[in-house]
């Protein structure tokens, strides 16, 4: 049977999205899970607006993943036995990818994930991306140990989910200009998604797990074919390795004013490692994702982006914001590239300001 998963940062957006989906599919069962303090979970099941079930339970470990594994998955399995499609309103701040994997792992072939929907308020989206507090500090989750920021959650959902349903707050007037800005930001960050601006015009995408996972691989770069003004995305490719100190100084400038910076780096202090970089709002981090494919594939591959000398090694960065200067970014990254002299000094040790801890010798450019 079919399951639609709805994720959100707040209960108001989630309720509005689930109500719109239920109106479109009146035979569906709608189940909400809410995680409160001290591990208390409230589960409610509705059909056509009527409350069919309300249960309160307490988990020994009151975390979001335990809520999904111990309550969401068994409940969905039980509801599917009725033969009705199920709409799952996840607790706020639960990543839809975690829920989808848990459902597929726990229920297997008994369900089909029809669509994965992010419900959000467009006028608040940009501020939430730039919020430097954790989800707990901003009141989106009762779990103190959750150190993700609202922006990290939202960008993850915008990448994984196939549908974005925009839900305006019911009690607070919305500035039309701010709303339009938020809508355009959604389209810039999630060009693959079906974006529904109004419950009256409900459309949903189709979930494809392989494609969703590919969009969320650390270091992957995807950009919209057309920009959504005032936002734009600049993609830059650098052939040579980056000098780690020069790039460290440039990184702050690259991230300044950028809603989302992402990509992969070839850094001279760790030349054998593919380094993923991600900057969401005020937070930036680097991740060592292991060796380059070229190190594992001695025969050159005829694939897009494969350099005849370096293979898949290289730097690819995408920067999304409302004041992105492509020329400035090109100049900054060009200054970070190793010079011919630096490329020739293969035995030279470079500083490691990012603490990447990789002992492979510095790459050398061969003379042809």
C-alpha cells in the first residue's frame, strides 16, 4: 500500500500539509507522532477529519530515531493492514530520509513510498536557514543532544524530498514580498522538487529512493538550470589542488552571504582524499569521504568530468545566495590553486589547517 511521508520544522506547517493531502485523498489514514519532553510520544490517527485513535507512550530513550523505530514504523505497519493509503506526519525535525529507510527496513515490500513532502513556511525559510542556534535551542525539538541547526535540517529535506508544500501561518499576516522571496529560494535550493504554493493547487512528486540518496551524497553538486531571482547558484571547477592556507582564508569570503555552499575539494594537505564541504547559513564543515575514485581505478574512465591526468580529482563548488558574484568567486579560487612551482615540489609538506590528517604524498603534475 501507498505511504506519503511529511516532514517539517514545526507542527503548524505539518498540520496544514497533512490536511491538504487528506482532502485530496479522503480515504487515507493520517497519523501524527509528536515527541515531547521526557520521552513522551503522542500518537493520533485520523480519517476524514475524525479522530480514530489517540495513544500516549513513554520511550526509555526519548530521541527522534527511537520514536521512528519504536512507534512510527509499527504503527504504519498496523494501519496498512486496513488496505488504506497512509499519510505519516513525522515529529518536527525528524529527517524524512531516516523515516523512509526505517519504514523500508521494517516493513519491506508491504509498502510503497509514494511521495516524501517537506512542509514549510516560505516567509520564514531564509531566517531559519541563517539561524545559528541548534534545533533544541530554537524550540523545534525537545532533545537537548540534537546539535543540528534549523538550516541543516531544511537543506537536508530540500535535497532528499520530492515535494515541497508551502504552508502559510494561519494566525500571522504574511508579507507577500517575503513569501515570494521564500518561494524563489525553495525553487533555487530544490530544483528537482514539485513545489505546491497553495493547498488548492496540490501536486506531489514521485519518490525515487536512488535519486533522493544521490542528491544527498556528501560532496555532490546539483544546480538549477535557471535561477530564481533574486537568488542564483554559481558552480566553479578548479583543476589543480588547493593550497590549504590560502583556501582557509578564502572560505569565509566564499561562504559570506551564501545560503548554501557545497561541493568537493582537492586539498594539497590531503591529496589522496576527496573532501566534502558544506556550508548552510552560518555553519561550515569539511568531511573526509575517503579516497578519490581515480586511486581505486587505475584505468582511465570515459566518464563526464574525468580528467586525463587527474581522473576525478579536482575541486567543484556550488554557491547559492542572493548576491553571488561569479567573477569574485572565480578570482578567489584561482588564488587558491597551487602554482606550477608548488605542483613541482611534490615532497613538500603543506600545512593542515583543517586537520584532515592524511599522509599521502603531495600530488605532482607530470611533464608531458
